DNA sequence: CTGAAAGCGCTTACAG
DNA sequence: CTGAAAGCGCTTACAG
C-alpha cells in the first residue's frame, strides 16, 4: 500500500510518515515523539518544539486508526435520519446534521450521516457504521418506530434522540419546547383579542404535534375558552401524508398551525377563497423555516433553537461516553417567538 | 477500556468480542476466522458457516480500525461544503451530501461532512479529517477560492469537485450541464415565439452562472437574435449577495433566470408591479428547487440530475483510489427541462 | 484446507 | 526527562 518513491537527487522519500520516522530522524524514541505531539508530560519543552517542527517539515499526519485501536474509540458519531424525512423539501434535519457536525468538530469528533431506509427500519437492521465500530455513539434525528427504538437501546454505545421522544423509558432526548412555544404564541393571539382560535395539525401523527396541541389547549384553558372540536383540524393522515385542510363552517379568527409549511398552505388556501390574512383572520406557524418568509404577509412563528439543541445533544453524548450510566431523560430547549405580520388584533 | 463483566451464573462475558475469541471458542486460528468472515478462499464451506453462526451468537462486530491500519484506508470520504453555502435557505448542497452518502454506502464507504469555514478557506487550512487520516479522499461541493483549490490539489488523496470548476488544470469535476440546459430552455422560449429574452444573473459571480449565460447566448446566436446588453440583468453583486433586480425600460417578453430562487423573486416583483406571468411575460428558472413549485404559476425550469452526479462523482473517486494517476477532467451530466406553467407562446 | 509469524502506527504502563 | 516492551485487532504473505 504505502509506496516509496525516489525523490529529487535519488533520495528515498517515504510517502507515509510515521512517528517512528520522526523519531529516527532525531535520534529519539517514538514514545517521546508521541508524548511531544500530544503535549503530554515527560519531554522537555525544547525537544517538544523540535519534534513538532520536524513533524511539520516531514509532512507528518496523525493516524487516527492506530489510536482508535488502542483506545477503542473512533472519534466519530453516527447521525441517523430516517429516509422519509429527507425529501427535497425537508431540509430541517439536514440543517440539524450540519449544526451537529460543527459542534462535534469542536470536540475533535466527526459526524457520519446514516440515512435509515424504511426497509432497514422495518427489519430492525442497525447501521453498518455500528457493526463496523465506525462510531462511538448515535444521535437519532426525528421520529422512528418503537421497535427500532428498542433495538437501538440494546446497543451499549450512548444514544441521544433529537427532536423526538416516546414513552419508552431510559431514553435520553433533546427536544424543542413544543408545548411552551405554542402555549406562548396562543397567549399572544388571545392578548390580541382572539377567542375563536383553531389548531391545525393531526394530533395523532407525531408527539411533537401532540405537544404543540396541548400547549394550545393549555392556553385556552387558562383563558377559560372552551375547546371546540370543530376547531382541531387535520392537516395530514395518521401516516403523515398531507391532506386538504377543511376550514370549519363557523370561521375562526385565528389559526395556530403546527408548522410553517402548513401555515403556508393554509394562507394560500384562504387567500384563494378570498379571505385576507391578517385582515380577515390571523395565522401563526412553528419552526421559523423557509416557509415563514415565503408567505405574504410573512409569518409570525416560533423559532426552534437548533443550535442550542445541537450543542446540548452533543454535550450529553460526550458525557455519556465518559460515564455510560449517566441518564438525562427529556431535556426541553426553549424557542422564541418571531413576530412578523400575520397576526392582527381584534377590537 | 474494554471491561469484562460477570454474566448470568457468574460466567465471564467479554463485552468486546474479537476474531480471536471466536477462534478460541471453535479451536481454530484467528486467520481462519478472518478468512471465513471475509468469504475468502482457504476455509471449507462448513467451517465458514459454523464460524459465521458463532460470530453472530457472540455478538461479534468487525473492527474497522484494525483493517484500516493494515490497509491504510479508512473507508471514509470527506465531503466539503463551504460555510457560505449552508444558510438555512440553501439546502441544495446538503441534499447532495445526502445522496452522496447513500451512494457511498453501496461501496461500503461512509461520508464525513466538513463545513469549511470562511476563515479556514482564507488561511488555506485543510480539514482536520485530512490531517488525521480519517478519510481516503474528498468531494468538494461548490465553488471555493483558487488558492484553496491549489492547496487541495497538493494532497495525495483523490479529490473530485462537484458542481464547480475553474480553469486550473488537472482538476476532475462533475458538473450539471448548465450550458446545454439553458441553451435548450432558451430554444424552447424561442420556439414559443419569444425574441425579446432577458437573462437574469451576475455572469461574474460564479462559473455556473457564466455557463448558463453562454447557453442562453448560444441559443440567441443560433437564432440570429442580437445580444442586448440591457437584457443581461444582475441579480447579485460579485460576492454573491442578492441585489434588487432592475427590469429594463424596454420590457422583454421572457426572462431566463439563472436559478429558481431568482425566478421566484422576479415573478413576485413583476406581479407586484402589475405584470402577469405568463400572460404578460414568461419566466424560466434553473435547478427545479423548492422555489419552482412555490411560484404562482409554477415554474418551467431545468432539473439538475443530482442523483446521477452523485453516482458519477463517487465512481470517479473509487476509481482514483485504485489508480491515483487516473484523470477525468470535466464531466457534464445532463439535466432535464421540467415543463410547468410559467411560459406562454407569443403570436 | 489450516495456522504461526510479522506488521500496520500508535499509546500505556513501567523501568531507569 | 527518556525509552524498551507489550498490545490494540486485524490481514498478508508464507509454510505446511
């Protein structure tokens, strides 16, 4: 594999420089070189400096695999995204992956993306990166099947679920605070005089939607507004496929949508049937995704703090790596309301 | 690192099973186990089968790092995306990464994303995954600075540029056929009777835009239509920041936009000033991105065949891994026109 | 068809 | 402050 080639003047130039090569050149041992390059104790400062310079001169590159063999750590983390969340309109989780990848870099870790196919999810097939010990742990993005969760819990590596939880115990997850986000944005609508407020979302499709609904419901309860079941409107079937939104006969004055895309669709639908937003009715979304700036008027929505969520998820993994017994349970990260122009007060 | 723990009935259970453990259990050598698990010659079929079963029973997982050490291959590939292409509205390259990651999987490779910060790009700092030999090569997504290209060309690992080229020689790149894509969509406009056709894009911002412009120009030339410099309209400054689009005094009947996002902005702008698309003028885009379905009417555009591009890029890398001398130069992958409703014939 | 030996490039005790 | 020895878990010749 590693060739030698004849350099200028016929000198043999190794294309693959190791610590031993550096050691030989300086007449020291490879142990000393290892200590110097890793800034460990037991080597004089002068020698350390000299070794570092020679290493750079010789074009030395550290071989992670040798260290991995000794330590049993790969310094890689697997990021798993179920295939069905990776359509060309769904950049959300890829965005997360990108943030995670940056945070991991600061820990000298790398992130390896694994798209979990529906087939592998059904058959409970674990990622190849697990079977080949390419990663030290996993961050799972988005909802996956209960059985697969069980399967993943069996492995000894640390796992954190991001943007998803189930009632299965012993699961550590980092979540956006869906409940309080929608609670607060609904409060905001009520402060603006709205009382006929609908919620748009299938509350049996995902736990996120369920929690968002409950935040909406809590706000109603606190303000002594009865929950009108006509005002809980499906946006998708139980499998997550979007369906046409049925606006109730008795028109609400405001809509709380479970996400921006749905709000985008709703606004277009309303405007086509001659209903103006926000003049005739107000609409709020969730996510602060690309859709929130594409509506006209732009959408008041709840921004998920993806960056903070990524930081916390990685921090948890790192701590579980040191202490596998460590448990976190569910951790909620607060989002922020982004005020735009899709809400209008009612007199 | 690897503990032993006392299992049921006080039997010592190793949490980290190696080939040696399997060998000991069966009274064979680890060489035989290695051959059996890798389906190599020199082991009887019965023994192979027995070894595989025992391996599965014992929960054996292959250790990539040991193999990597011997072979000098990591079975990882670095995917580099410059930071400035990773805004929350730009899922394009992340989408590419996802496709690449799937293709790599079929070669038993994994993709490691590296977001190249502007600072590292300016300082010519190579990714840590290179300095730690975590990857066997690189796919670079999107335009990067000339000096950085030079820096990357110095390394001995194979590199493929995806969706970008420069005039720097010895560079292998896989590109969408910008030139012919726009050439054909402009031909389509001309077949529909248009002759006053504008191009929207700063032709000095990226080589993609330049090529798209040239495809537009070739179509004009072939149809003996003079290039009107008023009809080449900037959409961004030379650094890529979008600016307001200045529609020329003498209104064109059709606009060829360098991408869908620009087409989206243009259509909104036109409609706000009372110009109807496609009745008053036609608009075409490029990319078939999310924007193409968000315009009203939906956009006729050119679809980039990202999947094919990903396949070809990975294939090239794999072949360069076997034969580092191999050169490909520029490879263009054809896109397809997606016909929607933003073009209307002229009498 | 099977296996003993050597080696990939590091790091971790341990001895001096 | 420095280094010899052993080992991480595989695979590659080579010998039988």
